[in-house]
């Protein structure tokens, strides 16, 4: 047997120890999910690098609008899936946070938030003013507030507050905080240090703290200590940090150092095997929070033991801990809070940032490789999968490794092919009639699936060959390598070799064999790097290659995959020609190959492989995605992060099924288990909402943001709008695509691209508009959500219909009066009247020109606005392409501009922008286009300028920014700039792509320390 040098006993012992350190350890019960024991990979994090004020998170909450609030040890933040808004503290400003340490959060029905601090008591955020109000009361909490829970109050919002110095009740109706006496039935005071509080629907009140669990029944004024006996006594009778009532009526209790227990409705206390007491999974770590996740059990956050997931029905426990090897594992083991949002996401507060887990992204799951779990793969590179008759999953890995996943036994057997078959990727696992399994790597080895013994060099004629693909048909083994095709008969030992011969048109089209399939009629089809070959029944091949003169020929020579469907069609995947389909019956003559490419809706033309499932659907892989084509409807489905896709590269050569009917896909990063039908319930519907709005550069408070369908009415002076919007389900925001259109203004849809979704308009004319926004998943046709926002802008008095009619009537009457009065002198005055009319015509032309200028320029800087710039830049791009002339683009971002606004005020910020615009205007030619692209970002298009010239211009501008001072009210400010430079690659590159490359260069300049010029990679057209 060729196992690793470590003995099986030592492997098991080490694996169990490591599982306690990282990963998921099964403790009790049976799991219906055969893949449930494998390490979790599905957490996405939000950290200081993303804009959080601090990585140590104490609380997470979701407000009325659906935005996520995050309390940290050093400030408060609000998140819409793309943008983080921070609040820091200022104890001297009554409208700001009095302290940076935010311990707890409770959403309010008016869109505001109740905030518990570490030492400054209770604070209320007012969403209508974007201000904070400190709530104080006589004998109110002056120390730490541990938790807040909703209280029943017919007059509005109310909250119970558990604090260091007792229990308090806050009511929104009077905004007063009242202490609640903690006394027993005899009037004796009870321990006031509380950590948890919960009010039942019937009015009963539970509190937990250093004195254990207390209960006040509805209508009573005293509290009764709850004492338990038996296995749950150590948990119930000690300090209680968490109280949670589940859907089945159980009251769950989390303790400070004795794990978890629960009370039944009849009051009896119950222990949980493996979780109750200091010897359980949590050890003596404090239980900090609990939440029920539908279909996923009870999630328990611990302060140092990671996340524990309990299935209350079976008693099965799983422990999820930080694994430094796995991308997507839990970021830290110290959890302070766990929260379920309205769209089903689970948010966890850790000491390394906020973690989000999407239980609905379960269509694709990854079995990863990590040395820190016994239920992880030996190698992250998976090239082939096979499920045997005992429902074990065999995986061919890199470096000659073969892993055998016995899901029923909860075990992985690890094999390594011996010399001379070792050291290469195991690309094929083929079962034989006698039960043995052939593993193809460097040559072929045979594995006994019972004893796990390995026979090297099982097919001598293939020894030394690097096998790419291998299949079996009865007694015949067919293998494709870089050295052609081999056919080996097990019974006779006969081995035939087929190679390319340029002098023989019936030989293989290329020696690099990439795919094989045996048709239903017994013919062999071979996909090579140089074309497709079909056996002709006479020892040769009928070859098919691309022919530029024949539109029905093969679209690309490199055939990566082959599959026959039940309708007699042959499907091919190609490395550059998309998918190809033809009729099997035509392969003997001149078949008509029909290609399906990106222009037909295929997400990518480079297809790595394909397979056909039981329903006739064609599954395929692109460089970073898995897709499916339904031949009946012609519709594509592209799976992404919202489905659980986390790998960067997938491998599929045929449909391999797991024990539960799932598809098994290889990849660089682990084994992907895919549910082809996805019968799980869809997540709750998410809302596409406006999450930020600036009117004339003034931000509106959250409570005043318009909701979809409700009209936004602006007065005549409010002509500049900047909107932020987001689909508030937080599920893989990078997988979403947004586009918007302002009906009545925009000519078509505008894509947000890779930027945070939003829209900006300047100098909008008076009138009625409708902003329409769509959010879609990449690769899907129908939008996930839409937004419709009517907008009305009132006209100035001189823009009203009555004013214009009055002016017209007055003009007509004046002309008529003049004509009547001067009829006799008409001929003498003709020349004078003609001159007067000409003057008025010029004035009208000038006025129209000014109106056009106002609609095309930024009012603050005088530069072009973004819309006008994009129109002119598109025209300039067409001219450059038509005349084959160079074209370059600069993106400029003022460094630390927010600091200027914060320290010197918006007037100074406006002055700095005007200075920057003056520098830009003074440095450009008449043919150059300069615009304000948004905020502190400027853009410059340089026709007739190559990359070197653009880089020189950028450096001169950088020096000018660095040496120019802006003065206002006696204060001087000097602001540097970071510049990104990109040269147009030619007609094959869109304007958006050019801007994107310049933007990437700009971000590189920012990351390099600012006050830098960075040039994007690219080829300057000749």
C-alpha cells in the first residue's frame, strides 16, 4: 500500500487534534448532508482595509432601510454593500458620538439607531438630522452597556438595557431612561451586573448576569432567581451572557465559562452533549451571542472558540474556526456578536473584522485543501473525479496524489502513485470490469479499491507518457497524451499507437490529444490541439479542421472537450472558438459545425471543457466561471459568487456525480460540489434602494432619502444630483452589474462598470424625469431588482410657460405698435430695424450658447461635466481609430481631499478644485478635453498623443499640483495629486476599457504613496 510515510493511527490522532484548532469537528448525531464534515469556505470579510474604523467588532445591526451598521472599538460605520460611512467621536460636540467604543446596537422604527457605548451611556442616532443625541438620566448607566433588546410599548419604540450597574428601560415616547429595580420577592437587592435581557411576548422578562438567570413574570415587580440541578446546573447557575428563545420554545442560555444549556417551556433545564459545561467545545470561553439560521441550526458565537453550529433536532455540533491556510475561512476565533439580516445573511463580529456568510450560496460548495483538518484534501489542484459503487469519491490531484473520500465513514484515504507514475497531475481515473481503478498521470497505475494497494506501470506501453485523458470501453483502454493516441487491450495485451504524420491525411491532426469520447455507434472521437478526428473503421481517421473559406467548418482547432447528447448531437468545447455542435450522423461525410460564441450570448469564447447532464443540459467552464446551456431554450446560465462559486479556475471533462447526485468539478483550489438543479428555497427578496443623495453637493440625511416610486421634488436652484444606490442583499456585490437611465435626459442606459453603483447629473434643465436603475447578476439576463424614482425640477420664473407666453405676447404687441406708429416712415427706418433684428438674433444665439455651455460644464470648475466629456471623447476615439492616430487619457485624483474639507471646510475644498481646474486648463491644448469626472477626480483626453507624451504631460501636471497653493480667508493649502495614464490600444478597446485601465493605474499611484504618476500596461498603436 502506498500511503504517506505517516501511519494511519498517527494521521487520525493528528487530524483530530488539528480539527480542534481549525475547521469543523463532528461531535454528535448524524448529518443528512454527506458533505457536512468538510471545512467551511464561504466567509467574506470587511476590515480596516475596506474602510472600517477598527477591526475589533463589537456589534452588527441592520437598520430600517436595510443598511448594515457596524460598531467597533474605535468608531461606528454604516455599509451599503459598496460604501462605508464612518462616524468618529467628539465628546465636546453634542451632535457627535461621545465615545469611540460602541458595544451594542438596536435599530429603531424611524430609521435611527440606539447605540450602547463602553463608558458614555446610551446614544440615539437621529436619521432625519444625521446627528447623535446623548440620553442621560438620574441613576442612568454610566458604565458599560452590554446588550439591548426590544421592549413592548404601545406608544412606540422601547428598549431594555443590560448594563454594568443594572437594568434600564428606555422609551422613545418620552426619550427617558429609567432604572428598573432588581429585587427578589423579599425585597432584597440582586447582583446588578447584567449581560443579557429578553422580554417574552407574554410580558415575562428574563435577565442574565453575574448573579445567574433571573425571571420577572408579567404583572410582578420582583425577580426570581432560576436554579437548576443535574448536568445543566453549572451552566444555568453561573454567569449568563446570552438569552435566546428559539422557534420550538426552548430558552437557550450562554454562560461565561460553562458552555450552553436550555430551558424547556415547563422550566426544566437540559444539557447539550459536547456543549454544556467547561469540557464542551466552547471550553471556558464566554458565549457572546446566538441566532437561529433557517435550515442551518443554531449559530453560537464564542469569545475564543470560534463559531459553534448546533442542530437542535439531532444534537449534531460543528465547530468553525480560523484556518490561516484557507481563503474564505473564518477570520478570527473571538466572536462578539452574530446577526441574521433580512435577506438571510449571517454577520459575525470578530477581532479581525466583520464576517458575512450567505447560507443561500449553497449551489456550489468547495472541499478545500488544508493541513489543519483531517477532512480536507491533500492537494488543492483537482483534475478528475470518479464515484465508485460504494459511493466513495475518488479524486485525481496534482503531484501524483489520489484522495478517496468516504463520506459515509467520514474519512479520507490518501494515496500517492509510486514511481515511475508519480510527480505528475492525475488527469484520469478509469474503472475496470474487475473493479480495479486505473490512475493516469506519468503512465498508468492500477489501484485495488479494497486493499488500496497500487500496481505501478499497469500498462507498460504507456510508461513515461504524460496522459491528458483516458477512457475505457470493455476490455479496451484508450489514452491520449502529448505523444498521440494509444489503444490497449487488457485481454490480449496488444497496444496500438497513433500519431500525426504530415504525409498521411488519415493520421491524427495533432499529437497533443486533449479529449476523447466513444460514440454510441462505437466510433472514437478524438479532440486534439490541431483539430477533431473520428475513426473511419479502416484504421485511420477522418479529420476536421478550421477552414477560412468554409463557414460550416470547425470554428477553432483546439478541441478541449467532447460529449454526445441523447438527441444525436456532438458537442465540442474549444480554446477560443466557443462551443461547437454538429450531428453525429454527419461525421462520416462533411458535417456542418455550428458555433456558439460570445456574440451569441456565450460568456466567453475560451471554453476549458464540457459535459452533458441527465437532462441534456450542456455544462461548460470558462477561465473563471461555470456555465450551463439549455439547448431547448437556448438560454445560458452563468454561476457566480451568489451561487457559491469561489475558485478562479474550474476543470470539467465529463459529468462526474457524487453520492447525492451532485456534479463534481475539479479546479485550482479544491473540489467543487455543484447542485445542478438547485432545489433550495430562494433567499428573501432584496430591495434596490437609494443609499445616498447629494443635492447641489449637500448630502441628505438617511431618513430623507427617496424611496422607489416616490417623487423627488426639487426647487429651481437644485439642478445638480449625485445618487448612490445598492441592492441591499450584500450577496457577492462584485458579481452584480448595475445600469441606470434618466428618462427625459439620457439617450440610453449607462453602466456603472466596476465602480460603486451610482449616478451623477449636473445642470439638469427644469422638467419631469424618471431615474430607472437595474441590478443584474453577471451572466444572467433578467434583472434581480429594479428601482424607479420620479424626479421633478421646478423652473425659474423666467422658464415658466406663462412667462414665455407673456414675453412672446409683449414682443408681438411692441412690434405691432411700432409698425402702426411708423408706417409712414417704414422705408426710411428699414435699415435701422434690420440692424436691430440682427442684434436681437445674435443675443438669442449667445443666450442659447450659454445655456448649452451650462448643460455641458461643471458649475464649480468650469470644466466639461462627465456626460459631455464622454460624448466628446467617444467622437475623438472614432476619429483616432479612423485615422490611426494615437490617443491617451489621464485620470487625476486630488490626494487627501476629504481631509481638506474636514479641516478647512467645503469652501476651501471648492477653492482647491477651482485651482486644480485652472492648472489643468492652463496646461492643455485647444484639442484636448478636460473634465471633472466626479468629486475630486479630473480627467484629461489627449488626442494625437502617445503614451510617452501623455506620461510627460502627467508628470508636469503632478509637479504643478505639488507646487501650487490655494489661499482662502487667510489660509493656504497645498494639495498634491495622483495620476493614472493609459494609451488607447486601438479600435479593439472601448472607451470604458481605456478609462478602466487608467483608473487601475490611478489606484496603483494611490497605493504607491500618492503624489505619483503611474502608467497602465498596454500597447500604443502604431
